C-alpha cells in the first residue's frame, strides 16, 4: 500500500529507493511526489502515527489491536512503536499460524480472513482508502 500510494515512512534514501523499485513493477502507477502527497494527507499513517491517533482517541494500552494487512513495509522495526503502545497486538499470522498454510497461496482468501475479523470487531480504524476499508465502512 505504501508503494502504491507514492508515499514513504521517512526512512531516507534507502526506503525511497526500495519503494521506487517496487513501484516499477506497475507501469500504470503515476509518478507522485511523496512529500507533496503527505502534506495533502494522502499517505497512509505510519504504525507509530496510528498508535498515537488511537491513544489520542482514548484507547488504553490494554486495548486489543488486530492489524489486517499483508506485509508491512519495514517489518517488525516499523511495527515496534505500535506494539509498544498496544502490547495486545495481533495479526492473522500470530493467531493462526499453522491453520493459515492452506490459504497462503491465495491473497484474496487471506484478505477475506482480515475482512471477517474487522467486520466482527468492536471498532474498525482504517489507514487507507482501499476497497476493503470502503466496503467495511459501508457495512458497519
């Protein structure tokens, strides 16, 4: 999602290069100015920013967080600030490691698992304006 948005998380030249390489796989993506997109509020929040937003909204550190997504750019290092704010942090991989094996070759089925969990949650907060977020917002 970060690469598709034309944005970056502030990781300097290395991050800009890696995201640019990912973007090259899709010829139809427009060439966007990451700083301009961020200043217009068009970029996904970093996991740390998501944590700060949830805290500002009144969620305590004992709140259970489920992150519905594929791989997060930067992996564990990027997620650490959110995990530090909300230690009850879960993903489908953490909750159902062995049980996920039959689903791994099918990204749409993995997305369906995330959809079901988000649909059943008490609160849903999105960090992008993709189709899943729109469908969930409409349903909720």
